């Protein structure tokens, strides 16, 4: 980046068109450090989103949204001051910076004299600028094709809803070390739900696919899978009943069962909860918390995955973080604040919903690595239990890890065989204890392709999750069936 007179600089990239210059960055950071903050950063974002929905055979809802703004963060010790503005003029940025600076009360610190463009990983998704790509009209055939195929799937189908979401986002992070990082982040999502009726009984279910991609995301293969899964998951409900209740072995199917790992265990490994002593894992670093064949990672590197990123929202490279290695807790998920607190390197997990929010330690794509067992071997090992395929929702007390999860699709296991489909099953337990009770892990890891979104402190971010087939030796199953 050059330094003459405040003109637009190479490295500002996309935000040059909005009048952002190296001078903007330096003066914004200078105002942020004016009261003695330890660290400051600016997070610029320009995001364009398009949503289309089809219901009752017609595309009857559609809207686009545009976000443009900058957030200014000042860190003093473990405390954060934050301000933001939708106005990218220098006076507005300085006002937001002075608001964030109020967290501190001391002598001003020097801002960087010169900004430098930092290197970052690449190649995990296409670099699409905001608004780049096909327009809404080009997406209409996708909605109509999914609708027509699901209506034709079976005479019992009464209603189909289809939703499509396209998003392109540019971010620019500049911090008080002089570092500047830019990234272009696409996202695509397609979902379908089916309502069917047989003999006066109605059932509804669906499926969705999501990933960081452009227009090529809506391929024939992906649409075929969406239609097949949405109908299959609905049709099986007509054959399903509720299982017997009680304590029993639970087998978690490969793929979307990773929601239990994410919610009941992953959140407890986010470093802010441990730094504040509210996580059950706060005193477990370096200790065994699972069987020796259990390893868990949080990964930002998988090409095209919804939870993948090149850099986090602090500008740190997003790699692959091993959380549990051979049953031992070896790392938390860190943003810059927690990394300084623990004296470690940030893991690239500082994420935020938008420029309106400060970053927090958040997951990206969290999954358990393959284990030494076989899926069929695991099922054969269960005399009487539940096989859980898909989950619809759940509640978790993050500090202690107590949870309730609702299983939409599953099977009863009797004498080592899947016998009867079940639905509307509640799993009740404690995440850390359930992890301790994982006694078999198969080699069939699947990272789910759905449009998962993680909420924390009022912020939502896109994530991925996965699991191999896993047996939990004992868990409370809530149902109303008879043994």
C-alpha cells in the first residue's frame, strides 16, 4: 500500500469505491486508540442478499437486502468497546471510533504509520463481489423445478414450500498493528418442505442444502438430492411411531447428528466461556474427557462448506483446530481476546454476525473424526435402543452442557437390527457426560450439507457440523410408546 496524501490505496480493494482510503483507516484507528485502548480494529462490510420463496405453486415472496457499514472495536484488557455506522464518511467513522474508545481512560496510543496488506489463505470458495452473479430471474426455474418434482413425488403431497437464498459479502479488516485483510464471501442455500396427507393424517418434513458457492451451486445432482431427501423424510413419518421411554443406548447417525456435538459440547469449548469460568471444560485442559478413539476438530478449510472461511472476522487465518485429540482436551476455540488471555495464538474463530456486532469465539465446521468401528457393528451391538437420523431443534445450557434434543426421524433398534421407524423422540442428557459415554465410533464421517446457523449472544453465523456413526452407551429417551 502506498502512503501519499490519502488517495485510495492498493489493498483497500472493494471498499475503494465507497471512499475508503488508507487515511480513513489510519485516522479511524487513531481515534479508536485516543483513550489508551490496548488494541483496535475496523471491520467494513458490504453484503447483498436475495431471497425467493415459492408457496402454493407460485413464487409469491421475494426481497433483496443490502448492508454497508463499519464497526469499530477497542479492546482494553478483557473488555471491549464497540461502535458502528452505516455512513462510511470519515467524520462518521471517527464518531463511531470515539464511542468505542470510551471503554478506556488513559493516554492515547499511536496508530500505525503505514498499513500493510496481509496474506491470507484462499481457494476455499469463489471470490464473488457483492451483487455479482445471476439475478433473481435466473433462479426462478430452480424453485419451479423443485416444486413440480415434489408435487409429482406422490399423490399424498398437498403442499410444497421452496426457499432460495443467495448472498455475496465483502469484508475488510484493518487493525492497530497496521494489518489489512480483505475477503469476498459467497453463500447459497436451497430448502424445501413437504406437507402430505394420508387417510386424514398429515405429516410434514423437508431438507435443505447450503454452501459457499455461486450460481453453480444449484446443480442437477444437488437438486436431485434435495427432492429425494425431502420426500423420503416426509414419507417415512406415516410409518413412524414413538419409541418406549427410558435409559438406553443411542446410536447417532453419521451427518446431521453433529448438531448434538455442536450444541452440547462444542459451545463449551469456546474460550470465552472458559475464560469466564462458566464452561464445564474450564479446568479440563490437558485432561482426558473421552475415550482414546475420540478426536474432535473445528475446521474452516473444507472447500465450499457453509462453515468455511479464509479468515475470521478479526483477520486471522482460519485453519483446522484440534479440540480433542485421542480423548484429551488440547485446545479451546479462540478469538484475539481469549488468545491473549491464555497466551496462545488465535485459532481463527473470532466471528461476528455483521459490522454491527463485535466478534466472539464461534465454531466454523465442528465434527468428530472417524473411529475404529464399523456402522453395522455398532448397530449389531445394541440389544434395545434408538438410532437417530435427523434432528429438528433442541435446547442447551451451555455452561453445564445439559440438553434436550428433538429427533424428527429415527429407528428402533431391537436385537441388533433397525426394526421400526420412530419420530418425535426427545433425547435428554448432559453433553460432557454423553461424550464420556461414547464407546464406539465408526469410520464413516459425514459433514452435513444443510444450512445450519448458530446463535450466541444475539448473533447468528453460518456453520457446518458432522459426525461418524457413534454409539452413546446410555442416554435418556423421551417417548410415549410401549416397550
